[in-house]
C-alpha cells in the first residue's frame, strides 16, 4: 500500500509540474502515446508538454502524436526513431527527413490543459486510497453545469417506465412532458441556447430525482456540433474534442468523452483520471 501511495503521489507531482510549465516555454504536447516512448530518457504522460530542444525516443512498434499549440499541426510518429522538438515542428535527430505533419483546426487552450492535468492528479490521489463507494445517483445526465447539445438524452439509474418533465428554470409550466419505458429519454425538439432548465423524473407517484443544467450560447453549441468527430476519427481528434468541451464548460460531456477514450486505451490509465474516475 505504501508503494502504491508513493507512486500515486509521484504521478500527481508530475502532472502539477507539467501544468505549471504550460505558461513557460511549452510549444507542443502529446496528443497520443502508445508503446515505448521517452522524452529525454523519461516516460511521458498523455498531454505532457514539450519544449524546444527536447529529444523524443520511440522504440520498435511505438507510436506517438505531437501537436503544436500555436499552429494545431500534429506530427504522427512511428518507432523506432529519435526526434528533436523545434519551435514549430520536429526534426529527425539523425539528420534524416523530418516527419510529415497533419494540419488540423484544433487549438489547445493552455488553461484547460492545466485544468485537466490537475483533475487527473486529484483523481489518482483519491484512487490510491479508495473510499467506500457511494450509491449511484438517481439522475445521471445532465445534472450539473453546461451542456453543448440542444437535444440531449436524459439518463437516470432506475429502469422501468417513467415520466419526464422539462421546464425552463423559474417557469410556471413544463415545456416538454414525455413517457418512456426505459431509463433514458431523448428530448424530441431542440432547446433554447443560453437557457437554464430543470427536469424531473417520476416512476408512478414516486419522484426519482430533479436535475438542473444550462444550455451553452448558440455560438458555442454550433462550434461543438461542427467540430464533433465521428466514431472512426483519429484518437487525437476525439481527445481534442474532449478538451474543447472542457474548455467550453460542458464538463459532464467532456468526462463522458474521456471515459470512452479510457475504455479504448487501457494502456493510458491517465485517461481515467481525466474523466474523474
């Protein structure tokens, strides 16, 4: 147990140090890592920042993607190989051909990168000495903060027939009332942007729970819809989408994206930390 706690603390310190460094001389970060990858001889974490002059080493069959903060250019790398970080790209340390870049429209916010790293560190710290698990909440989504979807699917834990009522916060009458035979309900029409809502779920005469949320402003919703990657999109595109949702304040939707990525990539335990799991 002592060694487990020590490893967790070291992991947390590494993330906190990385978050602090974002405001300094970072020019890029890892948007994907798989296999034997090292930076100046040390194993990096996903989203770890990179500075000019650092040396990347990839072992046989290793893969990594490095995205530059200012330009959004991403450099997919395959091992074996050694590369040096420059101001706006990567160079092969052996003097060979520089790796090809993939130009993207993503721009990482240094604020949200630091925020996600700190959240992951806190999650790892809590998981090192796990507390007793509380019972699952009655309502699952959306229950807090903002959402980037004007036609969300409400979810709750209890199965079986239920009645869903949705109202504008402070309003006298429901705007939507619907029945479902499962523990989810998709809103049948688009909601208003930049609006506070409350929703209630009842099973017969029993109230299962009440939730609150706010839709993002129209411009933010359009941005999220436009940039949402497909299921077969690159891992780094889906990772950047999760970061964008986090930056917009749609924390629950971001956490769901992190959780999905975590299921796909068990080799990157920090993803569970990003999801707050």
